[in-house]
């Protein structure tokens, strides 16, 4: 019997899933699949990674839901190309359905998978699911890639119809008649964290549900108040791993809060930019900013990582990140700006550190925001702009409630003196960047 595979990646849910809906409507029995990708996992520095614990738990939920519906869920640990080729040999696979991923590694992987499947007489079908508009669906009037967010936002909201936010009926069709059931022996046992060489990391994860309406309505008032633990929607983790669909998240924001909607649209914007300019994952977009003589002082970088810079808001943010895997948006800007300007350390060092620590790490958002702060991106703050950590603190934490939670020794002899003077650090960075830009002209 011919079957089709539904390859889950960044879509760990059954409801409102475009690829799953297409597979279930294909007329072929569906075998859902998740691959614990060694090309990614082998590079994780921490064997107790909370994100993998989250993924593992969500995959197990999918497996149990599939079994309850009368089907079989496959899970494998390995390299996707090798795993899928073996599955094509083990089963009579006519097609693999999946949802698109726009990161450089993912596009290269999917190209190789499509080529392999074709060799075996099967096809790869990929669908847009994690964004509303992708790739070149929004371009400038002259047909170029939009690099001004305001213009992109205007074009996006003009095209954003209610029909685009209608859920796909994958959950309704997720039933025995459309699923493939095989014996446990043929399905094989699912990998465990231990069998893959990892440990369980208990961590707080935001619930897999839409935030309360009251929170969303007041988002614009609370988003820049890091002391308010309930001031942000915390939807980024569920969007990252697809435990919520982008359509339900955007629909709620569209109905309740235009500021939140705009913040979510930044996500589509950065994914679009990374797809068009994949080199920016590891290289500054602006050619004039590619040879900046960063200091890259390892001791100062370590002090930044550990929250020992002598700047309370910076240190509070880094300590929160290290302990919880979360960092409020405004504080992310402050700690990033301090690293690339005051300490004059390459933005890629910070990007990699965030990649290791953030529960909601998303390459497009992370790279886009780091290049914004460094002044190197396709869209970025002016390279000569250097935010004062003290002025940021006065704006977002004037009573120091957030700071005192994470830096209890602030104001005592135990707290270090500032690692660099604000004015000195600002002038050092601006002068060095100006010289490098002039040399590159």
C-alpha cells in the first residue's frame, strides 16, 4: 500500500496545520513523522537543553494523539536525508508532505531531500505554514526586496484578509480513515532523551494556548515593563515550534491590538529577509560594515555573558536569560547594544550566545535584531547610534524592581564598577566604525 509521510518540523501541532491538512486530503494513508535532527543536535553545547525537552514532550503528545486517532506516529534520531531514504525503502512512500522552513540549512536540506525522493519515484510537497506572507509575496513596487519596515507593514496589513487567517481543517480530518497504522515492530521504538545522549531539563514554558484577551488588549502599555512578568504575551516560543499556528496568533492580535500585530509582522519581515539574503546568517549585510575592527575581548565578553558588567539593566537581563531562557524585548535591545557598541564585540558572538540560551531562539529574528543593533543589517539602527544603558533603565525600570530581582547586590560593595565608561565606549565604537566605513568606500 502506498503511503505518504507528514514530516513535522516547526509545526508541532495537529490543529490548523497546512501540511498535515494537505497530506490528509491526498487520498493516501498518512504516517506522521518527526526526526530528531543530528545535523542540529550534534552542535548543541548543552546536553541538558530545555528546548529539546520541550520538543520531546510535544512530539510525545503528537504520538499519543496519533495513536488515539487510530494511526501510527514515527520518530527517528539521525540525519534527515539518511532517515528519509531508509523510510522510503521500508515503506511504499509516494510523497512526503511538510511545511516550509526558510533558514539556510533548512532550504539546503530540503533541496537535497527533494532530489533523493525524486530518485526513488516520490515527491516532496512543502507548504507555507509558519508565516502569513513568505519569500517574495510582498515586494516593493519596483519589484525589489523591501528593506523599510514601515512600507512592508503597510503592504502586509493591506493584503491581510480574514480569509488568510481561516484555520485549516487538519484536526477534523485527523482520524483513522486517513491515517496509516502499522505494527509496533515495524514502527520501531521512539527515541528518548537518554537514548540520544541528552538529559531532561525542567524549565518553565509558557502554556500552549493563546494569551488572555485582557493581556493582549493592554500589550502596548505593558510590553516595555520588564518587572511585569505578565506584561508580554510570551507567544514567541509557541510560534517558534509551531505549537500554536501563526494564523490564530495573528487573528487575535488583528482583532485586539495593532501594536502586537506589528510586532508579529516583524517576524515575517525578518524571515523574508533571511530567505532573500541567507549569507546574513553569518555575515553583515552592509558591505561597509564587514571589516569592523571589533575588540572581541574574551574577558569582557564573559563578564557580559555572566551579568557582571556593572550596568544593572544589562546584568539583570543576562542573568534572567541564563536562568530562564527568556529575555524581555526591550532588555534584549539594551544588552545587545551594550555588547556591540560599548564593549565593541562582534555581533556574531552575541548572536551565538543567544542561540544557545533563548528558549524561543529563531535564527531570522535573532540575526535580524542583532544586525539591527549593530547597524550592519538590511534594516538597522544608524551605526552611530549608541543607547545609554542608564537612560534605558530610567525608561523601563525606574523603580529598579526588575533589577533588584535579578541583581540583588546592586548598590552594595559586592556589585562591580562599570566595565567601561558610557561616553568612552560610545566614542571608541563610533570612531572605529567611521574609519572602517570610510576605508571601505
